[in-house]
C-alpha cells in the first residue's frame, strides 16, 4: 500500500484554515450572486460576522494560553510525554548494544518508541511509524509490558481536555 504525499499535515490548524477559506469563498459567492441593492447590506453583515468570529477565536485562544500559564505548561508542551516518570523502566542495558551499531536509531527515537510501547502500541506499528527494526520494537514492547505488570497501577492525574 502506498501513501499519497500530503502537502500540509492534517492538524487542527490546517483544518481551521481550510474552513476559513471555505467560508470566505462562500461569502464572496453570496455577495456576487446577490442583487445590486442588497450587496452593500450583505457585505456589511458578512464582514461583521467575520470580525465577531475572529474576536471570539482570539478570546478563546488567549484564555487557553492564560490557563496553560497558570498550570505552568504551554498548550503544546511535550513534558508529560518525555518526563522522568514516563521513561521509568526503559531497558537501557538491553538497548545499549543496539546504540553502538553503525546506522542504529538514536536514543531519542528509542525513547519515543518506549513511550508508544507504554501506551499500548504493538511492535509492528512502532517499527513502521518510527523506522525501527522490528526486533528492537518488540524488545521495547515486551519490556513495557513487563514494567506495567511489575508496577502497581497509579490513577492518572491527567485532566480531560
């Protein structure tokens, strides 16, 4: 199966940009199709609605940033993924020989694979998405499962967003 090249990543921001461009196109079409005497009124209404929507979006973004600063994090903070706690149980002794081989994956990629393994991803998925050899991904997943069974479960302190 081949994957099509996507010029822009599919994120919330690109989806929002696509929505804004679609609404803008529809507004221009509505003004262009409207009868002459109604065009000025329709243009004013659409400009007012667009400005109100923009102000609402800015207000929501500002409130989210203030709340994140109050918690001591930023909205895109990866610290909860790559903290000392998330890397507990990482099998460094088993992975160390793999790091010494020429052309081996970097330690950061192995840390990322470890986090995915602790979140329940299977070795094939990790190997495919991170470009790791399947035996390495299998080693990390096995160690993550053993670590999960050897540590008592602690209730998560993550808040739903």
